[in-house]
């Protein structure tokens, strides 16, 4: 396996493949422009950039060499190799072994660099499995088709149904956005789409002295250390008090007083609706006139209606004719009621008075309408009476996706961004989301976002110190504010976690890492099994994947109950995609997706499984047996590694 990149996602992906799946991994990182080519003259930059991985796997003498040497590779099984190169060109990819590799992940932050390297790699090895990180969704779809067609042309006998030579385009921002949004809003349903099904998972609060309601099935028991300021807050180091993924019924029944993540419902996924660009960009009618002006118009209309009814009652005229005469009087274009009864004359005077009152209202409406049209392309300011909203800090790649996710859920949002040209500014303007442009570290910016009446703060900038300062400033204003931080450094995140929990024991504090949420999906795609979705469970991740039962010794011929391995994987549904379950029974077809515990899995079935990271590796037959099950990740996704060898070289 080859991983190209030099950020947190690349390091975590390499470690995921190395530790969880037991693969030989080559990490191709950029070298300094003036760096010597020979390994002896290299600087310590690559080791510093790769410090998180090397620190995890070089604590003791490596055991990877004892596993033997792979045929034709010349590397011990399970080793981790670092290669430096200025760019991922033909020479660098050849030195990394792309011609012999099974899969290549291109996870640079630059989309253009990933596309260029993907085209080169497909030419060097048409059978290579490609996993590409792209933010542009539409471009990603076209690129998948192009590279798959190129592989078919280069290898005419290649079976398109097999996972080899497949191209998968993923976005770390899209993968992490649901988890970040769910962390900010308690009780938010986590939705995973698998084929033609939508799986709805929800957090159930703890019930005093009672076991959690399992719903359709219990996916995880949440940590019991949530109220312990010195605890590890849901990591593997929490021990028995930490989260329990895929527990059995006996464990759930014994977990009294603990919260749980349960599968609430499974529904059919409807057809994708076209993007309503015109509706999203059109000017909202409700914002054309202010609420006070609309009340003024309503009062004037009621007065005209009352005068028309009074005129019809006084003169005995037809109501429509009476309304017509009243409007003439209001707009001062009627004849004077000379010689008319006194009642008619009095009503004409009142109608003229209403017309005078209506004149400034009409002028105000014209001015407001003109101002609204002039500011239609400008950012909205937070309304004065806004409350119960989420303050979203940072409108980069991740922040933009989280903003779209929150708006789809109908959650009010106020954005804060220091760069007026940021990627998400245009999205906030199109969605008419109130936005404050300013540096969050400056006084008055959070107050302008109405932080004192907010429900939660989502700090998603790429700078840890900025996120921390925003959290501390917000807690100074509202001590019980729900705070979700995006932090990279594990030790720093742990220290922040414990300090905030100690200072504000009644408030909710969460820390999430984009690379921690996205890496399992990238690793699954490299193994030829595209992860359908991921549900974050505190600092761990539960994966959903579709698995063919055919020739699978852990599933074929077993009942659904026997195929359940607590803490590893669980069969939860029949996949509704084409070719799934052709031999399903009548009861299964009637239910569509649900499986009875006694139902025997047969080779024609394709099932959706919920699995831990190591559980999915075991299902694929590639799991590393050493190390704890589903090894713990820190607040920003760190954790203890397994002992394997690491080789570094310059290329």
C-alpha cells in the first residue's frame, strides 16, 4: 500500500493500514526543495513530519521483520517505509513500488496534485486500486469514470466487477461533517446511506437505574467517564468504563444508567433530488419587508375593509361598490360627498385620514424593498433576538460542509470567519446564513455572533490555538455552553479536555479530528471495500460496509445470530442494491431489509455490517492480530500503536 501526502490524514491513514490491517505501507512525503537525494544526507524534516507515526511504532524493537519477507517486495511483512520526493512523479512512484502495489491513496490537500499523480499512477499500473482525496464532488465523479475507462482500455481482460483497478474519490470534509454536526447538537440523528437504505442512529440519554432502550439494535454503549474530569473521555484508555462498540444483549441489559447509540430506524432512500439552485439563491419573500412594516400594511387593509363594510351598511349599497368607493376616497380620487347623507360624508373623511396614514407606509415599503434588493448579495447580520443557535467558527473545507449539514437539519447557524474570501462565504451568502467577518480573537466578534444566547460552539479552524481561545472566550461568557473543538495534537487535546471539564464540570466538551473520522473510510477503500459510512462514538468510530456472503467463511452458512461477534461486527440488514439477496425468503422480501436471527446467510446474499476498525479488517481477512481491538484514539485521534519496524529513505 502506498500513501502520498504529508498532513494528518496521510499519517493516520498509513498507521491505519499498518496497524489495523497489517499491510506493508510506503508513505511518500514531499522533500525540501534543496534536500539531497541520498539517504545519508537527509535532514530530520521527514521524521518530524512523520513523528506521530514513528512515535507509535518505534517504541520497542520492531516485530515486523519476524513476520517474514514478502515475495518480490524485499520488505518484511508489516513494515512501514517513508520515501521523500519533491513531487509524486514517475520516478517517485516507481521508487515507492507503484508497479507492484495493490493500492495507492493520494491525500494531498491540493486537488490538482492528486489528479496529476492519479493519471501518472494509472499509466504505470492499470491494475492499481486508486483512492483519491478531492473536495470537488462533480469533478470527482468525472475523474472516477475517466480513470476506470483508462484501466479498461489498458487491460482489456480486466473484470470491471472486481475491486482491482477501481477508482474511489472521497472527501475528508464530507466524511467528517456528519460527525461534527452531531457532536454540536445533542440528539441529532446520524444517518448512513447504504445502497437503497438509510440507517438512522441516535444517542439515547441515560436512564437512572435502567438499561438503555435498544431500539432496533444497540450499536454502542457510551462512556461512563463522562462526568470524570480526569478520565480519558471515551478513548481506549478509559478501560471498562469507556465506550463499548457492538455490545451483546447481556452487556446492554447490565449497563444500567449509561447512554447508548442505537439504531432507531431503517428507511428506503428516495431518489436524489436535483439541486434547487434557483430556490436557494432567490430572494426570500419574508425578508423583503420587515415585520413591523407587514403589521402596518395589515392594519391599513383592516381599516379599509371596516370602512367599506360601514359604507355598505350605511347607504345600503352593494359591498363591492362600497369597497370601490372607499378605495377612491382613500386615494383621494373620488368626488366630494356633497349633498350625501351625514354618514357618507363622515366615512369619506375617515377614508381620507386612512389614506394619509397609508402614504408613509408605502414610502417605507419602497425604501425597504430597495434596500433588500441592494443587500441581497451581502452577508446577513445576526438578528437581535436570535437564540438557541450554533456558532460555527471557520468556513474552510470542513466548516463549509458542516454548515450545509446543519442547514439541512434545520438548525439555526451563525458563522464567524476572518477571511472575507474564504471558501464558505459564498455558501453562507447563498443559504442566507448570518455571518460575522472578523478575527475571533478580537474583542466583540463572538458577542456579535450572539454567543451569550447560543446553544453550542463549533470551532473548526485549522489552528489549535485559535480554536482553544474561542472556546475559552465563549465559556467566559456562557459557562455551560456546549463546545466542540477541532484539535490535531493528541497530548494538547487531552490537556485541554481535562482542564475544561475540571473548570466547567456541568458543561459538555467534545473534541473531534477530521483525520480520525475520515481515515477509516479511506483505508476501507484501499482494501477494496468502500466504507458506506462512519458513526463517531465519542473518540472511536463505528463503520458500515456492504459485504458479499459468497465464499466468506465468517458469514457463509451461518445464521445472523451466529455471525454476530460482539465488539467486532454485526450483520444488521440486507443490502438493497442490485443482485442482493436473490434467494431471500418471502418474509425477508416482505420486510425488505430486516433479518431474523435464525435466518441463514447464503452465497447470494449481500449484507450491511456494522463493524469496528479491527472488526472490518478481520472480515477482510487482513487484520493485525497484535494490539488491542479497535485501538484507542485520542481526542484528536491519537492512541497507542503496535510494535513494528519503520524504514525511512530519501527518493
